[in-house]
C-alpha cells in the first residue's frame, strides 16, 4: 500500500492539516513569521498527524477535536527536530539547509521553544485534561531521554536494552501520544485506547529501527540528509550494535568511538554493515515490532481506518526513505 | 519592607516550594538528575511563586491547587533563563557558572526543554483549563518576543514602544501568569482576577525596568552576573535609550552598535549613564508602573496577603540586586 492510499480515508483532514500548518506561520512578528514559514513547510511524511486522525476517526471522532491535536503532535515533533538539528549542528534535513544553518542556533532554539508552546496551546484547546497531561509527560520522556542519549555519545558500553529504551523514549512516545490522544478525543473505550497505545509504541520502535537502518543503507539523496549521521554524532544504533557483536576484532566503530572521529571509520562501518546479514537481521527485529503493533488491531472496529492502520504499519517497515 | 517580611504570610508554602523543587531534581536518569540538581538550586528570589501564592491565598485558595502552579511558574522561568544563557553564551548567573558553561549548550537546550515540559505537567495537574491555556499562551508570547529581541540586537532604530512591548512579553507576561493563575485557581471573582492581571503586568514591567537599570549601576558581586551584559548582547534597554536621546553626539552606544563590539564603549556608556539624571528618570518611569500596579489593589479583600502585594511592589522598585 502506498502512503497516499493509506491516507485516503483521512485525506480531507490531512489537506486541512497542511492549510492550518501554513496558517500557523502567519504571525504578527516578521522575524518569527519567516522562521515559521520555513520551518513548517519543510517536508516530512506527517505520520504523526495521520496516526491521530486514523485513531480518532476509527471511533467516529470529530474533526473539531482531532484537528488541533493532529497539528499539536506535528508541531511538537517539528520542535524536537529543530532542537535536535541545533544540538547536533546538522546542516541538512529534507534536502535543504536546517534552521540553525540559515539563522543560527540562537534563533533555532527559540523557534523550537515557540513550536513547543504552540503545540501546548493547541492541545489545551481540546479542553481534554487527559491528552494535555499526556503531552507534558511525553515531552518529559523525550527530553529526559535525549539528555541520556547525549551523555551516551561515543560510549561502547551500551546494551540493546539501552537502545530500545532510548528509541522508545525518543520516537515511540510521540507515536503513543498520537494514537492515544486520537482515540481518547474520540471517546473510544479504554480497552481500545490500550490497543492503540500498544500499536503506537510498537510502531514507533519499528519506525525508529528502520530509520536507523536507513542511516546505513540509504543515500543522501533519498533521505534528504547525510548517510551515517548517527555514527558521526557518536550515536550507537541497532546496526552498529550488531556489527560490534558480530565483528569484535578490528571493528571500525570501536576505533571511531575511541578516537572520537574519523570519516574513514564511518565509511568502513557502513560498508561492513551493508555487506553483512546485519541489515536483514535488523529488518527482522523491526518486523517483530510491526507484528506486535498489529497483534490486537483485530479487536478494533472493522472499518477503512483500521485497514489504514494495518497499511501504515506495513509501509513503515517497507519504506526506503 | 524586607522580602522575608513580605513573604511571611506564605512562608510555609515557600518552604514547601523549595522542598518540591529539590524533589523535582530527583529523577531516574543520572545525567538529567545532575543537571536538574544544579539548575534548580541556583538562587533567584522566587518572586513568581510568591506571586502565585499571594494571589491565591488572598482568596483563600488551597495549597493543593496553588503549590503545583507556583512550581510550574518557577520551572518555566528557570527554563527561559537556561535557554537565554545558552543563546547569549552567558558564563555566569547567580555568581556561579551557567549550565551551558559547565555542560555545554547541547545539554542546556535539553534541560530547558525538560523544565518547560515539567512546568507543563505541573500546570496540567491542576486540571484547570484556563491556567493550562494561559501557560501555553504565555510561552508563545515569551519565545515569540525573544525572536524579535534577538533580531533587534545592535539595532539603533528602536522606540520606547518597542522596549515596552519587549519587556511586557519577556517578563510581565510571566508575572501575569503567576497572579492570574493564583487567583483563578482560588476561584476569585473575575473582576478581582482582572485587578491581579493588571498588577502582574505593571509589576513585571517595573521589575524589568529596574533590572535594566541595575545592569548599568550595580556591581557583578551584587548581581551575580557581569554588569553591562545587555549592551554586550546588543540589547537596547531604557537607560541606553535615554542616553541615545539625551546625548546624540559622540554617543558610545551608537559606536558600539555600529561597530558591533568594543568593551571601551560599554564602559563609557555605563559611566555616562551613572553620572547623568538618566537613572533617576528610569526609576521615575518604573515608579509609574509600580503605581499602576497598585492602583486597584484596594478593591481586593483587605488582608495580610494584600498587604504583601503592596510590599512586594515597593520591594521591586527599591531593590538593588
């Protein structure tokens, strides 16, 4: 299933999301407006708004409630990207210069703060205390987790448990925010909300594993950012972990982390991973999370939105960019 | 009135605020915990929690509601300081190294994000949609305003209107959050909440004017940060504006801003301001806002908390650090 087809049941809502994202950039301050305009039209697949909309529509939730939340989740996501790029000194995202590259890290920090605030405002506008609380909790998990990640940079003593905790906090928590809030705003039964939490969490983990694989096997052209950026930042992801486990001798990641740099080690690590069974092994693990995500979906109402949740899960582990 | 005496009616609550701030630093992640521990015991006068507590107690509000909000407002304030220091590359605050100096700007950005999130979570825990919305709005005003401020750095074409808009967004908005949320959580009548909004707004402006004066006339020892930091950042504040108006010829700020630097110009500007009527003129303007702040306080219940609101206003314009 192509992403377009998956989105068809919520395509009108998604058009509205784009319109409102554009409108969110029209503020009274010329400086801020310029930053927002650039920051909001960047790209990205809008997976998180799609999750809010599908999870809510599945239970006949109304646009009035779901739309602000879909926007809030996307703005929150964009805020974390803007801060991430600033922290990592990333130069390119979505095939174009990052905010920090064009306007400096000061403006990028402030833009991120503004986007967090705007996400909070939109969430508050739902009037639903549960989702408001969930947004704050999620942000605490994400930012708390990122402190841990930054501190574990260039550290070889990381287990898979560390890795799964990290990506669960960094990525899956926002997926859970999306699915849980969509369902909660639609007034879904608690049992169903739980199924969608599970779906969001496992889908988020699968999504991040694939992201981490793509950082090894994709091209800058396809990803819109340089290959190997995780290793450049000293971030150890699943493919790198498997490489360390399976090739303990003369391992380029070991050298990279010990010497805290060296482009030739990154190239060699990428090369080794590509020409080994590691990629398949990583996709197998991602597929396991995909299956867990979908395991209880059959207990939800059987409609086109549920079909799209299955489709989205498939898309997430088969995508190549 | 000394600050201690002003705080006496809410002193037990303030002790509890300190205990809970300390507890907020005890999290499961060692890295984050270290940052929080340092960030939360920094210093500061806790003016904003005092405002929440006085405004709420005035209407017999309960600790259960006011305490999380008092903490939320302080954490939000601390978050903005951590990000400000990072953006400005400030080295010292409260007489000790800043977070960005000790842990680098990456960790500082993340700590600020975490504190914003924690502030949001505490606000959400009040269950009061009005104050939750107000928090997000306030953050949008503050961060939106800071983008504008950053863009107006080293710009000589700024009017007093710009200045008052800027400090109203940057400082007074958080004071309004404190007073309005305190009163609203205590179930105060709308008319009274309005009076406290006015109080917060005008008090915030007076507070910031005095802050801007102190940046010219105080000492590093008293302030806990270098004198002249606003000029160093290219930020034009009220004393500087008056200096430009009153000494248009051979003005050191003009040269500083045109050449974008020069410590000797800062020293000369400070010297000129100190030995001119400008400081008195600025205090007069601050006093005008002090008076506006207090103008309608007599319509509020006559009790010790109201007395402290008067006392706090006096303290804010007579303080010398």
